[in-house]
C-alpha cells in the first residue's frame, strides 16, 4: 500500500488522492501510487520554453522529488 507523510501523520494516499489531477510521476513526493493521482489540492503547470509547441515543453512546477 502507498502511504504519504502529511502534516505529521502517515495516511493512506487513497484518503488524500485528488481524483481531479491524474499523475504518473511515481518519483514525486505527492504521487499516489495506488491510483495514479496527485495528492495536492492544486498544481502549478508551467513551461521552460518561450514558445511551447510540444508536450515535452510543459512542466509540473509543483514537483518535489521523493526522499
């Protein structure tokens, strides 16, 4: 089972998964492995390009690597 550390408590991520935000980045601290969702309430999406034209140009700026 996937668990995350949240506000001093360890919680099953199904209790905190945001089903409005799908995510497959399993190396992110906020990733819920059990359901491939993000556990954040909202995410910030950005780009590293001045004129993004491909999906590779877009980034999740809320990403934090897992320890």
